[in-house]
C-alpha cells in the first residue's frame, strides 16, 4: 500500500521519563515531515479515504540485471559497491564461466528454487532465489565449488544473516559430518577465526546471499542496526571438533545420523571469550561446570546461552562426571537454592565443541538455535 498513512515519532521512546516523552513525542515534531506529531495523527485519522489510499502494488524483487557490460573489472567493482550488492570489500566477479563452475558443485538444476528470505519475516516481504542465484553469490564470496552444497544448505533454511533489527544481531552456522574434512573446514587452532578458506568464504557467501537474495542490509531501508556488528562480515562459522569432543555432535542431538552432513543456524548477540566474565576464574582446582552455570545464569533470557567449549574444557567437564551433554544441560538448568530456573526451558542452553586443546579456554554468547538442514540433499 504505497499511500498507507503513518506518522513517525522521535525514537527511542523507552527509557524516558513521562516529561521527556511528552516533550519529545506527544508535543514533538515528526522527524521526517517536521509537522507536529499529534496534529499529523489527527489529520491522518480524519481525512477521508481516497483511491490512492486503497491502491495496492507489489515491490518487484531485483538484485540487478542478469548481466553487466561492457565494463572494466575496476568499474564493475565500483558499480556493485554503489548498488549495495557487496559487503564493501572487493568481490570475485561472477563471470558466466565461474558461475558455471560453481554449479558443478551440486547435482541440483540451476533453476531449482532453493528458498526464500526476508530482512525481518512478517515485516518485509520474502525474496526467493534459485541455485544459480546462490552460485553467483558464492562466486562473489570467493568460495570453491566443493563448498557449494554447504552454502546451498544454509540458503535452504531461509534465515537472513543480517536482520533489520536495530539490535545488530549476528548469525552462527554449525557444520557437522564428514564434509568438514572433505572441504577443509577448520575445527582446530583458530576454529572461529579467518584461518581457513572454507570457513571464511562460506560465511561470506551467506552474507552476500542475504544482501542480494534476501534484500537485507540496506541502510535506512532494510537495516537499522544502531551500532552494527562486525561479525556480519562472515558470520560465525563453527565446524564442530567431533574427533576430540567427549559428546555426540550437535547435529545428532537434532535428529541427524552420526555421519550425516548437516548445518544448523543460531542467532543472537555474538560470541566472546569466557574470560570476559567476572565468573571466569583460574585456580588449582577448576570447576568448569559451575563456572559455566554462573555465566549462564548471568545471561539475558532473550537468546539464552550458546557455549563453545574447547575440547580440553569439554573433556575436563567429562572427567567431572558430565559424560553427556544432557547431564551437563540438566545441571546448568537447575535452579540455585529456592529460586526458579534462570531460563524458561533447557532448549535455551546449547553446547558445542570446537578448537584445539593447547589451553583451557572457551567462548560463550547470547545466541539461540533457529533451524537445521541436511547438506547431503544439495550434493
């Protein structure tokens, strides 16, 4: 509805006194039109409905023309950046030859619809995308064709990597199964960092697809992050260290077979080192389970907690008697004293294992599980 009637008020409206709200909002001006807010509201409510008010239309999905040219490589980079089709870093130009090579990474047809995405479901309309369109973004990210089934599986979930929320959320992608070794994903030293071509480009492809396939990340249009989040560049790619973990992989806990390739998506604030917390202690007699419980109970309830443990820490907890993730989760969920459990359910507590064992470090963040998908379906 292009002529839908609405009024803007000065934001934010929470965290203010009644006097401030009256001054800034009730007696204030619309920050867009400059008109007094209350007068504008009354006028919009009392002016008779016109034909323009009831007219409807659709916003056509467009990630640009099918081809560009004739252009130089340099001018194409500038054009893609100007059109907000990149993450503002140089991309690999998606020539027909490169896209065709990427398409060889899957048995699916180029015109098969993979999924759909919206900057915020229920607020913005969905854009859909095909295997070929996902391939274009995978090429731009610099991905290898052998990574393509993983990228397609992520795309099939339809969860945007850049939300329109002013909270500046980010996403984490957990990858399980033999494909981790087959494509060279890093789950050892520096597992969450830019130390593997597969980790880095798969994460970047997710962001570029969200921009071009899901209409995400357009400042002042589909993105309102107050501070922004640097993790949006390549998201958080977590290949689980299944070999050194004392517990079953996360994908198995979600119903997949032990050797099945799968991706799972989390959303939330991001990840930080546990040493950032006042509850992280170093002592001769460590109690990592209690340390994790103290940190978990200090988290905001919106997203719960995602703990990413190094194998050394995970095996230390196993030696303390937590021989399964369920047993550890039960302990973390239990109330302390007579108070009620901190989280609404055990589902708000998730634990992963990755990284190396050269020291007793681990990360955590307020992130909740969204959905999983099979990678095998896209090979």
